[in-house]
C-alpha cells in the first residue's frame, strides 16, 4: 500500500511539473503573438467633437509649401488630420509611413496639423523630408477646436466633414486603422468590443 501511494505521489508530481512547464510555454507563445500583432487600432480618447458629428472647419490655412489648405467641411475626398508637435519624437518616426500612405491612398487627403514656434517648425521640416504628398500646417486653433490633448493623434473626416474615427496613433498600424474604420464603418476597437458585448448580453 505504501509503495502504491509513493508511486501515485510521484506520478502526480511529474504531471504537475509537466503542466506547469506547458503553462509557461503557452504564456511565452502568447507573449510572442502579442508582440507580433503590435497595436491593433488607434485608441480613441473621449474628448472633443463626437463621432458622426461634423468636425470644426477652417479655411485659409497655408501649408509648408505655401499651398492653401482647408480643414473639414464638404470636399471631394476624405481627409486625415494627424495632430503632431515639432518636439514629438514619435511624430517624427511616423512621417515616412504617413508620407508613403498619402502617396498610395488616392482617395484621401492627409494634413499634418502642428503647433509650436517658427524655429521648431523649421527644424522639424528640415529633417522630415515631407515632400508634397501631404500638407503641414501650423494651426494651433485647429488643435484647440478638436480638443487634442496629446500627440500624435489622428482624426479622419469623410467627404461631408463628419468625424468617422479618431484616436492616439503611436504606430503606423494605428494610423492605418483609422482608414480601415472609414471603410468598414466601425470607428474603433472599443466600439466593436462594446457592440459585441451588448449582443452577447442580449
């Protein structure tokens, strides 16, 4: 009887050890998948004009190439407003991807809206190589109107000037999620999750 108990305890100890190692391995794989997936969508901050509302419109703005730029209002194409700051290192890291996106996406206008001193803007533009694919405007009033509290932050407007999606954009995947939101009609992952939860509880 004693021998049987000892064998049973040994088998259980081995089984527990194996299960523990399997859990560790699974946790490691979940971590790897999480890292590979990266950010899945821009996180919307609940401030400023609401979704489906017409965003504040501005006329007579001038970009870095001297072109007149309009923000919001009725237009031929959708518009992505990317709010940045000259001293924001994350904003600078997004520029190559945003420039490539603006060149590839023919159905949307991209405008970088910034705020800072003239010297800061000059330094930012000197090292950014923005080109003419998008517009860069120094427009503090636009940021105030949209109640932007942090950068980089994106707001996408449809051709009627209505806000279709918005959110914090620390990675290009989050910027691209705003375009996906415009196409799919789902403003954010938060909305998708809340709708799924509501359906599940109904």
